[in-house]
């Protein structure tokens, strides 16, 4: 009986301990579940925050895209259209409008791939031809919070307005067919390589992605304005002067149209510069403020210079000064303080006035709407001054291997940045000169560049498009 009793005793003892033993893993599992639930809630919260930021950034970028498109049509179309003679107003505006269509097709087929696809230091690759792989997923190398397609369409607007700026030099004398062919070839052979070198992955001049000569070009001082301005000068020299220039008066037929266009350009430029932050953060605000301050200072600078030289400040020169300031601040917008922007704008206003009022007269070239004097000269002075005034406090773009912020501009001690800026200016100008000359020769051989003399006298509205901008007949 003692053995039986002992067995019963140990059996009861074992049973009595089983519930307590079973409770240990139950308590542990409950804690783990609570911790797991908390982690899941935190993950969902972080995802919601990321989605909210992405939505805000995407909304800002889509609005900026629309603002930049407005710069070409109606902004530039009205600005240039008012500056030509009445018989050429529709033809001039049609050039801007046609580029909105033609460049879009080129960009979608191969332009975007050559500009932003992975390639070498000078040109992108073919992996994004026909926009293959460009969808809703962000490309972290360019913009981590917006769809790659948003980045693509935003950059398209830059590709549209750049050749449209060149039209200011060959206005009133280039065939429409020649303009279309020139635009296609120029977009492929000049714009895409320059965009890749400055902004593309592995680009020679890319400051953000390890370029060999890291120049600072926030929104297109070299890519847009120097290439278009220098190409404009080449076009003006190649086509020669308009019939009767400079003896016959060739005053703008409607400064009112140009005035409206200039105001639209000013507003659209906020998308151009502040949008280049590629997000709706503080950098966009800084670029927005710098853009406005520089434009205002350039109006004052240009108008003051004209007032001293001619005795009166004209509306035409005031709006030209505003555009000059917008051009000059473009490369610097995301790197400089508001006070530096004032200085850049004031210098650009006076400098561009002298280029248009004095240098153009001295050399006698017929840059119809001063595309070189404003965009080429303004883009150059802006690019150089970016190297002077760039501030790491505004945009800490340069860092060492340990992540420590380095000086950005010459005033902070990085005097070599001016050298990099000059290299970028030289590359842009050289590419524009060589590429534009080759393209003009090819286009001239295929369709001819300049309209016949009788067509030019008649006006391009009728000779190229068979219509008139204004019809004054009674009852018409």
C-alpha cells in the first residue's frame, strides 16, 4: 500500500503543477501579441505619414508641371507674339504652340530616356525608350516621394520651353517646316545630352550624383538658358538679318500682349524654380522666395540703367528686366538666400540691359527678340554667381565621406566651385554652338531654312499658315 500511496501522491503533485506550468507560455504569448500589435500600428502610422508626404509632394509637382507648361503657352507665346510685327504674330505664337506638341512626342519616344536613363557621362541610355519602366513607382535617384511618371512629365515641360526660347532669335524669317525639323534634331542632339550631363545619373556635371565636375544648376541655367541663348545667337548669325534691319523700324506691334505674357512667365517661373526642389518642403519655399526677389531686383536694375541712358523707363524694358532676373536666378534658386538673390537679380538686370542695348548694336547681329541677350547672357551670369553665393545653410549638397556638410560657394570658402561653374558654362556653350551649326546645315539641305524674300515681306502669318492674326475689314 505504501508504494501505491506514494504513486498517488506524486501523481497528484504532478497534476497540481500542470496548470501553473501551462500559464507561463500563455502570459508570454499575450505579451508578444501586444508588442506585435503595437509594431503593426506603428508601421501603419509610418506608412500613412509616408503616403501623406508622397501625396503632398505629388500634388505640388503636378501643379508645378502645369505652371511650367503655362510658361510656354500662353506665357512665351504672348511675350514673343507681342514683340514681333503684326504680320508675324500668329506665326510666332504658333512656334511655341507647335513645340508643345512636337517635343512631347520626341520626349515620350526617346528624349526622356536619353536625358535621364542610365548611360555614360554624356548621354543617357535606351532603357526608357517609349517610357518603358516609367510608371507609378518612384525613382529614388531622382525623386523618392513622387511617381517616376510625375518626374518625367515635369521634366518634359523644361524640354518644351527650351527650344521655344530659341525661336526669339529666328522669328519673322524661318520656315515653319524648318522650325519643326530643327526642334526635333536639337532636342535630341543638344538638349538631351546637356540635361543628362547636369541632372542625369552619372552625368559629367551632376553635383548630386557624383559628377566629374559637380556644377550647381538647380533649375536649368545651363541646361535651358545657356544652351537656348547660345543656340539662338548661332541661328541669328546663320539666317542673317531680316530684310530692312536695322534701317527700317521694326517695333513691337503690341507691348500689351508682351506685358501679359511676361506676367505669366513670372508666375509660371515659381513652378520652374520652386518645383525643381521635387518636393513640397522648405527647399521649395527657399527657391520660391529667391525667384521672386531676383526678378524684382532685376526690374529695378534694368529700368534704372535704361532711365539713366535714355531718360525714361519703358514698360518693354521693365518686363525684359523681370525675365532677365528670372533667368539669372534659375541656376541659383535652390542654393542662395533672399538677399543673395537680390544681388544676383540686380546684377543680371544691368548686365542684360547692356547686352541688349549696347553689345547687340556694336556687333550688329539681328537677334530678333533678344534671346541671346537675355537668356544666354542672363544664364551665364547666373551660373557664375551661383558659384559665388551658394550656401550650405540653404542646401547642404556637398558632403564628405562621413556625411559632414562641406562649403558650397566661394563666399563660404569653396572658391573652386566657380571653376566648376565655368566648366559647365563652357560645356553648354560648346555643345550649343557645335550642335546647332550641324543641325542648321542639315535642315538647310533638306527643307531650306529661310523663307523666300517675298514671303518675308508678306509676313509669315499668310505665307506659312494662310491666315492673319488681325482682320480689320468692315463686316469681317
